[in-house]
C-alpha cells in the first residue's frame, strides 16, 4: 500500500517508516523538521519506496494514499511548551486536515494520541474508559487538551462521515533516535549519566512511569491498522511500572556512571502515576510488549554513547 506518515522524521515516526518499508509498503514521510531530523531517516532516503515531503500539517495538502498514520506533534514538554499555540494548532488544525484527506481518498487513518489525555490520573492503572483528570488551562494543556480534541475530531468524522479511524494512546516510549535535548526522562537520565553530570530527579522521585521500547510500540501501531473494526481508543504501553528514583538508579548502574542524583522542584501538573491497562490491546490485537526494560535501556544507552562519542553530542538528533 501507499502509506502516509506525518511526523515521519521524528523518533517514533522514523522507526515506523522503516518498519513499513520492510513490510513492502511505499511510504510518504511528511515532516516540517521542527523536532524531527533527516538524520533519523538517512538510511531510508535512497529507497525507491520512500519519499520525504517537508510540510507542516497545519496547512492542507493534497495527496493520494491508502493509509495515514498521523504522528505529527512535538511530544516532549520542552518542545511542545516552546510554542504552545503552534502545538495546539498541530493537534486541532493538523488533525482536521488529515481527516479531510482521509475522507476524500477513503483512507484509514490512525491518530497518535497519548497517555497525557488521562492527566494526573485518579484511576490506576489507566484504562480506555477513564475520562481523565486534566488541567485545561495549565502549561501542559496545549498538548494534552490538544490530543483530547484530536480524539474528539476523529470520533466525530467517524460518526458523521464514516471515516475509518484508529486511535492509539501512547504511553512513555524510549529507544534509539530520541533527541538529546528533548527533555524526557529517559534521554535526560542517560545523557547525564554518560556525561558524568548530576542526574536531575523532579520532586521526590516517587512518581511512577511505565516505559515501552519503540519496536514494541511500532508493532502495536501496525497491528491496530490492520483489517478489523476498532474505532475506540486503545492503550499501547508497557505496564511494567517503576518510580523515577528507581529508574535513575537503574540507569546509573547500567552506564557505570559516577553521577549523583539531585532533586529539583516538580513541574506544574506533572502526573504522579502512569501505568497502562493493556487488556484491550491484548484481547483485540494479541499485542504484548516483548522487550524488557533492561534490554531496551542497553540498546538506548549504546545509541547515545555512539552519538556522544562521534562528536555529535551538541547537536539535536
């Protein structure tokens, strides 16, 4: 098939493009390169099955495609808070444009939503029928409320216009091609440990996260887009829950670093717990994460070591 991946030069998007090409599809990668990078797709640029189009989905575009993976949006607080108006425009206007395209060409479309729609959850673990606890006027709302609106748009285009939709709520994902400067906990901790810098833990470190390796996530996206009828949101994430403090200690051990842990003030609206209930993904897709956290972290550490050792540690990856 001919597959459009918006945000295809980003961390997750580049892995998805690679997998789709391996599966024999032709891939259109659409990216404005705000947080994405050509370095992430270097290995694909010479493939006759791959095409990069530099474009911002806030602006309409006319293309012919069979499937759309809408991944375009900054996903780390550092980036989505840099220009919050642009972030919410990407989530709202960009999603409208992609849904309009899907409607016109009768393509199935997948919206990359996020565990952030659950906010600071009062239900644990988080299942898809939980409506969330989100601050609509906080500094994170450009992203989490933007994704909630994107889900609304997907459902309304499905109910009103019959657009064939998929919605995936992505939990914390990590792996090679994460940006050095994206401000997320995995990349922050690994880079700080490899450089021998203090590892910055926000709050008391007792808040929890559940980390999913990128290959497992991509497998979930592929399965969700296969034939079947699944318009309702589906959680994709690794339910193995760990505290941030435990996670920092594990990275120090795996890197053999001499870094010490220092504590800083907790950012506004930072969720205290985050763990996916993946019962629905298991039942509907037969999906389970296969890469344990230690194996995934070793691969991610190797990636960042290579980046830092080649003198590209001062560049956005």
